[in-house]
């Protein structure tokens, strides 16, 4: 067979989980050669049409196709872990994306399945329930501009008890400073850990030193508190906390979004405060989203038990539940999409019938950009997953499948209807 036939053959093996590491290396070479892009796009369309495992689903069968797509992407990720044949920036950037148009009752399958990023181009398949879109042409493929905006990374500022600050992304791994009874240690470039000298700890010590860790837009960081509790901070967030916990409770102050894994200690409950909201915790895992530009504060329980207080009202959550609080009502309880809630922690954007405004708020925080809307705001609802480790041009290109268009000028993204 010639090279084009071989490339299509290898792509078929990849999609059916039959590819070997040697063959994956060979497929990678074809993916990196832009001259094969158009052929691979056509081959991918044919494979999907012919494969009994990926039939041309009707609209009402979208969820089944979506699950198959996600599994295929996960299997692809797993194959690439040993050996690491395809570099991280060539991994699939999109798991699946659908756009729901309010004027139509059903889902439109608007973006399909696999988007393999590579230098100067992309391989993608577009599907619609009402029509089949042609594969992308060479002119349509993603071609990042020289000033394309890259994704966020491990960035944070530590404010010490005396008001001095440390740029954690610039600090070297290892011991940074001693604060009270805790030694501050930077680990693996993305984590600050407090190692408490328990022999020196006394419950009646009158001095309590507080530190504050803040992430900018386009930043994230991890924190291990002195009791062993772990915190993941999303972009544009901050946590204020004592260097050691004394007294009858462990309490912290949150702005923005964080995921918590709390070290169990029934004798000393853990409490998270955000303005008038108080979250009382025993050993558990939960996420709190409390951005000022979001209308609702959302507390989502993954494991264990929490009680959320707002003024004189409170509610206890079971795993999988989400407490929502805003200016209109103290609490409402919803069943949470847990994958959507913790997607940011796992390196993903995940949308579940999200509006363009909800989508763009996430993009604004992660890419440190401002968003400007025209006179008409698109009404499409988005559902799907996109990796957060790609440039903003790749994300916008995917979103444009819905018919929404964007213009990027410096650090501003204009949303065009």
C-alpha cells in the first residue's frame, strides 16, 4: 500500500484500539506531516461512517455516541502513556462538543470525536444530525498566530504574616521560609506544603500567623496545609489560612474556586468561610466555586459530609449534591455533574448545557483575557470537553462550530453573533 493508504490504515487501528506502539510512532509521523492532513480528514470521515462501533447516530442517540467518543479518547490517552509517542501538545484537544440551539428541540451533533493537534493544522470530523459538513480545508485548519494566547500555568503569590510576598512560580523547589511552627516547602514546581513541627506545637500558644496564597488569572496552584489537608486553587482565587491550626476548629477564608481534600479530625472540624457563607466539614472531598463574577456560589460534595450555613439557614449535603446560594435565595440543592465540577482540576474545560457567557468566563480566567460582547449575545448552549493545555485559538476554533465567531485583539476576545 502507498503512504496515504498506510496512514488511513493506521488511523483505523488507532480508533479501534488495535494499534501497537511501533505503529503509533508511524501514525504520529503522518500526523506531523501537514501534507497528509486532508487525506486523514477524509479517511476519518469514512471510518466513522463504515464502523459498526460508531454508526451515524440519530439526534436522540447523541448521549450514546458521546460516551463512545469519550471512551475512545480515554483509550487513546492511555495508549500514549507508554511509550510517550505523541508530545503533550499533540494529544487530542477535544473529547466531544455539542451545541444546543434553543429554537430546536433536539441536540445537533456539531463537533465530533477527535481533534488531534499538530503544528499548523488539525484533524477533525464534523457531524450534524441534519447535514454532513465537509472536512476542514487547509485554509480552515488552526494556524496559531505569532501572538496567540497560551494557556495558564502554575502561578501564585504567597503573602506572609508580615505583609511581604513571594512569587511561588519563581521560587525554587525546597524550603522557602519558616512561618511560626511550620516550614514552608515548594514541591514539584506546583505545590506549597506546610510541614508542622508537632513537638513545638502548643494549643495555648497565643500567636496565630496567617498566610494568603493567591492565583492570578491564568494561574493555578496546590497547597498542603499544616494538618495535611490538600487544596487545589483555580485561577483568580485566594485562600487565607493559619500557618498552624490551634483552638477547636480549623478555618480558612476563600475567594474564587478551590477543591479540598480534608484530613479527618473529628475533634477539630474544618470550616471554609466565604463572606456570609460557612461550610463545615469533617474528613471529605468537596469543591467550592465562589467567584464575584458568578451569580451563584456553588458547594459540591464528592465524598464524606459537609453542612453549609448561610445566615440562619443551613443544609447538609450528600455525595453528588450541590448547594447553590445567591442573593435571591439562601439555598437550593441540585444533583451535580461531578465531572464538570472538577474538570478544571483535571486539566479540562467541561461544559454541560453552558451558555456562551459561562464558557467565556472560564476562558477569561484561564487565558487572562477580557471578553467583549456585541449587541446580541448568542443563545447557543454548549456541551463537551476541551483540554486546557492548548492555545486559546484552538478553543475558539472549536467553539466556532456553533456559528459563534470571535475576534482576538491583544488580550481581548470579541464575541460576534
